[in-house]
C-alpha cells in the first residue's frame, strides 16, 4: 500500500499537494494528520502542517465509484456488494428492482458495463497489483453458463444423430468460450467459430 508524507501551510493544503502527487481523488485515500501546524514557539514561527496520505485499494475503489456513478446517472434502484475471489478477481454482485436493465439482452449490457469498469480501474494499476473485475447480477452469469452448457450437450447429440453440423446464433466471446469448453473433450464432435463480431457464432460439427 503506497503512502506519502506532505507538508503545507494548513492540513488541507498538505492533503491537496499529496493528492496532486498521487493523481487520485480524495475518496481514494486515508489521511493521518501528523502535525496540524499553526503558530510555533511564542507564536513567532509558523509551523507547517504535516500529513500522511495512504492510498486505499484504488483498483476496487475506482471500480466502485464508477459503477455507483453509472447507477445514479441512470436513476436505477440497484445496489451491489463486493467480494474478492481467487485468481486476483474482484466480483461485484448487483441486485435490486431495476437490475434487469443492467443485464440487458443476453447479458450484453452487463458485459459492456464490465468492460468499462475494467478500463476505468486499469488507469490505477501503477499504484497496486491489477485485478480483473467481474460484474454479476443476481447470479445471472452462473445461470446463463448452465443454460449454455445444457444447450451445447443437446446440440452435440443432435449433430451425432443427424450427422449435420449446427450453427448457433451469434454470441459474445465469453459465451462462445463456454460452448467450446463444454465440448472440448467430446469424443465425436468439435467446435469452432465463424464470422466477424458482433455476428461471430459457434459451429458444432462431427469430428
């Protein structure tokens, strides 16, 4: 955790100087006042204020601040909690009355928002180890993954029975990955992707 000590005529000035040096807003730091400054011995010599400014978890805080701003700008009744997972992942779990708006059609809005949050957080990677941020909404990603795995297995069976390849509807890179992973060890079928984004799709074919 990075920390710096700065001096100024007042505590506020010292803090502002530290924020300028760090390049972060006030809400991303904790401030410890080492000396409030003021008049020194017999009031003849002015003492400088001294502060220690400590960076919080800037990756998590920047993501949290941005996500909150988006929710407020859209005037949505949505809240979130944050948890850290293995593999240097920070997971934001969204919930609330309007959470469906942030999921969007087949998770497209959720994926776009997740991308933006990661872009914002990556600006602060020089201050801390970078961790990937994942947005989920009322366990949507897990439910969608289970649905896609069932679909992949069902279509693999269809390909074996009909001996004809199946072309799936266009999917996001993450959803295509789920299909590929679900069938990667299948003894009789293989998968590959065709087309250009955003119309790239998975093909399931006989080996």
